[in-house]
């Protein structure tokens, strides 16, 4: 009888576990964000912003939601250590790409890195959220401006690459792997969710976590 009740209890309290990677350039605010998530969802608060330094490697955390546990992997964003990101791609269920919406000087570097993430074959079917952080700052770009900036960067890139690529892509449509991947990335961008947040003040954090909570469960059902 004990085992039966124990089994029933375990079944009823069982939680699905999902892993979320948080990536983006150095200084975007990823660690500040994860520590804020811990403070908002866990009984023990996360690290205070003034105690946080650049991440070398990973910073982890988990939160408990109804019937679900989310495990977060916040990865260092400095150029030399970005190569570790892809080691996490096979094991994760969702990706949050954090950008510093106040740092216009690094936007094109941001888009180059983000574009690679969008095109990464192992992430093509995973929920991907673009989070425009530092919305508390008066100089930050809004979500609409971030979308526009990425569209403009994409247009200028295809212009820079010349119309050759476009001509090839219309002639050889569907033949080359990179062309297919480019189309998939375009579709992905069209349906991409972009949200604003302030890791420092905590605005937009619940919305982002709710988004993850719903999307990882829906992705599992598909
Ligand atoms: N104004 C403002 N500043 C922020 C916000 N989030 C983070 N910062 C600041 O941005 C700087 C970098 O924050 P981190 O969280 O260390 O950035 P990171 O993305 O983890 O950087 P790496 O670990 O090097 O990849 C710190 O000075 C933070 O206080 C925010 O929402 N608003
Ligand atoms: Mg960090």
C-alpha cells in the first residue's frame, strides 16, 4: 500500500524538466537577467547586480513552475568563448538571445552573431526568444526599433553581397543547402518573438519566463 501511495504521489508531483540556454554578446545583461529570474522565482535571491562580473564559462540556475522545472544555462558572451555555446545546443529545449538595446555601436556585431544562431541547424525547430534588454535606460531602442534594425541589417547585407546571391537563389531555389537554410532563417525571423526587458528592474522578466514555459511545453507536444 505504501509503495502504491508513494508511486501515486510521485506521479502527481512529477515535473517535466526543460533546459534553456541564455546567449548573446558580452555585457548584454545575461547574468543579471538569470540572477533576477532566481530572485523573482526562488526563495533564495540571486546575486546582486553589483556583484556580477563577466561570465567565463557558464552560470546555472533553476526555477520551479507548475508541473515544470526550467534549468537555465547562462553562457559567457565574450568573443573568444562563444564557441562553447554550440556544445549546449543538442541538449537544450529553448534559446534566449539577450541583446543590449542601448548599445547601438555593437548592433551589427550583435546581428552577425544572432544571424549565426538563427541559421544554426540544431536550433531550427527550437523556441527562440530575442530579448531586448536594458529597457530601463532612456537611450534603449524599443522592440519595434530592434526589429527594424535587424531587417535593415539583413537588407544591407544582401545588398553588400550583391544581387548575385539573390539571382542564384531564384535560379537554384531549393537546390543548395545554404539557400534552404537562408529561407528557413527568413521564415524563422518573420515568426520570431522579440520582447523587451530590464534585467536590472525586473520588467518583462515574467513575460519572458511565461513565454518559455508555454513554448517548451508546446514544442514537446509537436
Ligand atoms: N541599465 C541596465 N543595465 C543592465 C541591465 N542588465 C544588465 N545591465 C548591466 O550590464 C552590464 C553587464 O551585465 P552582465 O549581466 O554581466 O552581462 P553578461 O551578458 O552576462 O556579460 P558576459 O558574462 O560577459 O557575457 C552590467 O554592468 C550590468 O549591471 C539592465 O536591464 N539595465
Ligand atoms: Mg555573464
